[in-house]
C-alpha cells in the first residue's frame, strides 16, 4: 500500500514522523527517532511509535529503520527501509520493507 508520511529531521540527530501506516488506526503516538550521516549524501534513521486500540489499551510498538540517499540539491531523498511491529510482550507480529521518495516542504 501507499503510505503517506511527514518526516522532520532536526539538527543534532533527532526526528519526528507522522504516517498513514495501514495496520493501525488513529490511536497512536507521534513517531520519535534518531538519524545520522553515514557517508557523503547517505543517512540512516530509526523511528518508533506506540499503538493503542480505541479503548486506549496499549497494543504494540512500530519500529521503522531506513537508509536514505539525499539528492544533490538537498531538496529530496530516496529511501529503503524496514517496518517491524511488536505486541506488548515484544513478540514480532509483522515485518515488511518499503521504498520511498520524499520532497522538502517549501514556501
């Protein structure tokens, strides 16, 4: 499926993420994570958020890991990553991979 996402990379290596991951509803926290430069225009990040059911019961953790290649003009990037969903006991209930393209938000 197509997953729409907003990623905000902050100076110093922190980040936030909001997305439309289809295996969960609207009952979730904002994703928080860290990123680092690995070489040249290449970066990596890990991000996670918590999921809840409509009764506000904790249902699991979604972890996203990705490798990014920044464009030469720094206004877009491509990425290849993985998604792992665990239940409250830490058991993996879903894994998947993804490719993405992102564009810098501009005025």
